[in-house]
C-alpha cells in the first residue's frame, strides 16, 4: 500500500442518492397536487328566479347532490356572494333527504334543514339559500362556494346555479328598482 492510497477518501455513489431524492420530491409533489385538485363540482349558468314579499323568507335550492355525483363531501362551510339594491339576508342551509326548487315552506321538502358547516353532503341532499329582506328590491346571488373534504382531497369550489330574488313591496306587489 502506498502512502497516497492511505490518504484517499472512498467515494460514495452520488447519482443513486440524487435519483432517490428526486423521486421522493416528485412523489410528494404528485401527492400534494392530488390532495388539492379534486374533480370540479357541477355548475349551471341557468339562473334560478324567485319572488317573495318583504319580510317573508324564500328558500331556493341551488345545488343538489344527485346519485351521479358519486361522492360524499364533508362540508367546512358555504360561501355566498350577493349583489343587491336592498338590505338582504342570505343564509346557506343544508337540506338532508330532500330537494327544494323555490318555496316558502322548506319543511314540506326536507327531512332536516341545518347549518351546513361540519355536515356531510351526499346523494339526496340539497344546498338551499334562505333569502329575506325588510325592504323591496332585487338580489342577485352568485353560485355558492363549498369548502369541503372528499377523502384525502380538500378544496373550495363553485357549485350549482346563480339566483335572482325579487323582494316585492307588499302594497304594490312589485320590486322597487
């Protein structure tokens, strides 16, 4: 053994380590993409139209979980954006075991009408908006945004249809522009 061989440091294969690190980074990236990109929820451009007298709530179904949805969502909340020429209260609700079009009496269509936060949403359920105003006007409500978890996947997405609600003046029976 020569004096120079004793001073050499054995080299480790760097290429194998680099490949293992790149594979781990790629797998983590693919996993993160999967978790944050579930399939889009169904939407519609067809507006739901409703009318209600001042002071009387109207209940409007905006997104139904039909059997072909094929998934159960664990809701963290429902966001609603409204543009109106009157002071309007819009409350998102979850109708378990039923579907609402437009009604003043949701009990006739829902087995249970609850706050959607923390609830499960699956086939046979409906997202409903309760709309009330103490003054006449028109409310334009965008599609709802559902915050949810579906298995490992988590997202907030638009769902359902937009809504226009005419709040009628009891005396005149027409909305105030």
